[in-house]
C-alpha cells in the first residue's frame, strides 16, 4: 500500500505542475482505495461564502470533478442539499486524509441534515454513484495538500 501512496503523491504533484494558469481555481485530488488510485479535479471551497454556496444551483457535475470544502480543523460537520439539483456522494474526510464517512446518492433539493458522524476537516462532493463505482470506503486515503501526511 505504501507504493500506491507514493505513486498517488507523484501523480498528484505532476498534475498540479501541469495545470494551466486558467485552471487555478481547480486542484488535483486523489483517492487511494483498494480499487486503485482515482484522480479528480476539484474546486476549492475555503471561505465561509464559498462553503455556503457549494454546488448549489448547478444543473450538472461531470464525472472526475468535484468540490473540496476545507474547514481548516476537525469538527462535527453537517451538510444539506438545499438548492442543489445534482445528486451527490458527500465524503467526510479527517485531518489525516482518511475518509471518515460517505453519504451516497444524496437527495437533490433536500433540507435534511447529512451529518459527518464524527470529526472531519474536509468534505469532498462528487457526482452520486462515484464512491460505489470506484470502491471507495471509510479508511481510504485522500491525497491533497490540506491533509497531514503520516
């Protein structure tokens, strides 16, 4: 598993170096699961305004893309799907980059709370079905600079 992690960080670094300047708002992110290394291009939601807006009002989210919400420190988190037209997989991630919980196939436009069920630093939102399709599970590693390396 250490070699897979090393490859993921290498791929991550190469992708970051090759991104054009116009794609500065997107960053590469990799998920290392039993099924392999899965690469994504993510928008960052860092400020309170960005996190509040999230993926609301979007009519589509292409496969391989997503949004990474960075809360800077671990805390109990809760998300909802208000004004979100696309069903999502919501992936709660600990500060060490390990997946805490995956809420799969969320209900568009729902105001029901989707809790982290533990302390998480970040949330990755991807199109619904992605986690199952790629074999993602709690404990899998997410490679991105916001996460502490072990």
